[in-house]
């Protein structure tokens, strides 16, 4: 089940995001990425945060940002114990449906060039690379911008 996060769940969202992001990012970059440490209360208040539950337990977080021309998948964080169950594909399909519902012709996301598993997941879901740009806080690293046209 995917549902909007509640204001009282801001800490849960941050903890789940940290649990998902820190094992990969700390070993690759030696630092925590923003989704692992940010305050989610403002995002929840704006309706940007969604929780995916399995057996009434939070298993994953999806953060969607509305941009003028598209919907942006800002973050997908899946508890390590819940990875490998197809939740990323389910959350991406949910994001597609939201973008269509909002009248957007495409949906976008970005990821780090070193996150090869994520790149495979996104490509399998129909995303294509539309550009690269320097990482704003890690010199020498690039972010890959990706987009998917919606039918």
C-alpha cells in the first residue's frame, strides 16, 4: 500500500531514508546524502512524501517534487530488508501515475553516476539519460539527469 506520509511521521521518513541511503553512500562517498539527513516535515506538509507499507510496516519512501514542466522523483528509499521485492518498480509506476494525473507529459529524476544499480533500475523502468552535470557538493562527481515520456 502506498499512502501520503503524515506530519507525525517526519522522523520515521528520515530514519527509513537514512537506513536505505547510508550503507551505499558512506562507503562510496564518505558522507551522507541529503535525503538521509534532511527534515521531511516541510515536504510532508506540501504533500510530497509517500510511504509504502508492507504488513502495516513502513518499507519504503517516495518523494515527488512538482516542477513547472514535470514531476521529479527526488528520492526513493527502500529499507535494506525490503529490497529485491520489486518495490522500486512499484514506486516508479506510482510516480508515473501521479505525473499523468497531474497532466505532465514526462517524469524526471537524477542519480549519481556511481549508483550503477539505480541506473539499471531506472533504465529498466523506461528512463533515458538526458544530461549530466557536476554534483553540487562532491567535486569531480557527476549527476545523471533522466526522463521518461508518459503515454
